[in-house]
């Protein structure tokens, strides 16, 4: 991967987490475990957040764990993401990196519940 891509994606995800109201120990969910999301999971873990990876499909389980996710909701197509997040604890931040409108609606549903 070219350094400029890593730098741009890294700054995007890191600053979103850094400038949020979340503090070490808070639950932070990363919606989308590809592209920007894989960096978001790693940064969230290193900052000290309890990190939840949200993705479509069980095939992302090994990657989410390898990247440092404490928890994963890995089938946003069949699992109710909002309810699953509530069971873990209140997510202080949802870092939404998915490009799918359908995937983003999971974050919106959680926001409406809160």
C-alpha cells in the first residue's frame, strides 16, 4: 500500500477517534472492517477503547480479532446491530467507515435508540 494512502486513511480515522468525546475504557464501535475500518479498529484498541468491530459476514471474524477488536458483531445483515451494541454497553462513538447505505442504517438505528 502506498504510504500516502496509509497516511490519508490513518489521519482520517485517528482524528475522528481523537476528537470524539470517548475516553480510554469507553466502548467504541467501528462500522466496516475493510479500508478505513481496519485502521479504525487498530487505533481504537491502541487508544484504550473497548473496541467493537461491525461488519457484514462471519468471514471477517479472524481479521477483526487479529486487528484487536474486543468484540465483534459480524453479520450486520442478519443481526440487529443496535440491540447487540446495547447488550455490550453504551457505545460512546460509532466510527462509520462503511460506504453502504444499508450498513449505515445500523448505526442510525442505534443512535435513535439512544
